[in-house]
């Protein structure tokens, strides 16, 4: 059995060395990008609104601390610390931080708009 050549090598990243990007006064993030996946640590202050949007990326949101209220598929869903929400690709969604919140968002494929900083919907006042 022939071995496949790997295009990339494993890498370790120290969270403290990842730049903390301030998108607006209530929203900050850090992220690491692989070939087919991306993980982001997102910090939202109470009252932060993530406006309705959709993307071709599948998304998992794991709440580490706090709570987010989502409006998705005609429903309101509150996700608390220790809970995970799976958002299918192309599904419009909006969120509000019910309290100061830290979440891990996982996307596949990686969010090109985040990487190239064209995600203007996140860079407003709230």
C-alpha cells in the first residue's frame, strides 16, 4: 500500500499568541485555520448582537461561558454554557449575548470572509 504525501504538517498554536481582533466594542475573536476547518474563540459582551446572516459553512457553536440566544429557522433557541448548537450551511441566523459569553465556533470549510476581513456585518456598533 503506497503512502499518500501530506500537503501540510501538524502545527500547535498557543492561544495567548493568537491576536485578539476587536470587531466592535462588544465583540472580539481569535481564530486558527486548518486546510478544511477553522476554530474561533469568540468573546461577546452582554447585549452584543450578531446580525442575521448566513454562509455556506457548517457551524458548531460550543458555549464555554455565558449564554447566547439564537433566532434560527423561525425559532428562538437559548444555548447555555456546556451546550453545543449545530447550524447547517446556508441557514440564516442571528444571535444576542444574554450575558458576557465566551464561545468556540467551528466552521467547515473555513470562513473566507473572516480570514480576509470582509465580514462587515460584524464590524458595526453592536
